[in-house]
């Protein structure tokens, strides 16, 4: 199989786990099952401070980013600012035009929407922003953990990006490869819920189905 590249978009104050959870799955894909090379990309290479204070560093800037097979956009409150950044949107549109798939986690869906990539598609986002996404024209919002519509994949908030990536790996390289990644990550959530916050009226449908 020809070498593949998976780009992870960074911008100031993105939500840490939105990117790091999928990054962990994708890099295990690369390590254990001949998955794609992973790299981080931002407007310029160098350090970026995340939403909760973690400092990370982008490998490459927009200008020197190589061709990508896949691109993932994280979320966080700052995603709404990123969705108004013309340079960032130009980058996302250009890469989406040639990539095999584009993915978002949490409010990263609003970057995809601003880039015109969710028009006429099903999508999801963090439960706090479902109504806001539904208010945009041409998007069929789904209250699910993750949603695929063709080459565009979106997920619910924060931790949901891990499930998104495992499903994506299975779609790209098969269930056996996804199983290898899942096993090495020891990602087997126990399904336990604590208290009854998940029964709140604003909880998305997939959460309200939990016991």
C-alpha cells in the first residue's frame, strides 16, 4: 500500500482530547498495522497552547504541509473563532478537495460547516452545540456518537473522537486492523455511568439510550 499521510489541524485553544485521543489511535494504526504517517499542522509550525493549558507544537505550517490523505479538525470553544479564519478555511477547503476523508471532533464540525463541507450532509457535534449546528442551513444533525456521510466524518464531543477514529480505521483498513489498534490501546470502555447527568433533557439521543 502506498504511504499515506494523516494531518491533524491545530489552532490556539483547541480542546486537548479532541486531537490527542484520535492521534493516539492513528499513531497506533501506524505503529502496529501499517497505517498512515501522522503529522500536526497549523498556520505556522511551532508551539500552540491548548484550551486546558497543555502546550503542543505543530510539525508544519499551511505553506509547507505535504499532501494529505486524511485531515482531522478538533474542536473546543475556539473552534468558533477558527471557523471565521479565512486562511484556515482556505487550507481546509483545499485539502478536503484532494483528501480521501475529512474528519471533525466536537465543535470542529463548525469549521467544516464554514468551509462548506457539511452542506447537504448528516453531521454531529458536542451536545452543547447541537442546536447551533442544526440552525445552519443544509445540515441534517444526528444525535449520535459519530456520523459518517460519504468522505466526511464528524463526532460528538471530546472523548467521542476515539470512537470516531476506530470506526474510521475499520472503514479504511478493515475490522481486524481496528481490533489491533483497540487492543494495543486497551480501549474497552466499561459502559458504566455515574449519577444521572446523562438523563438531562439536553442530553443527545445516544446518551439517553445508556442504562
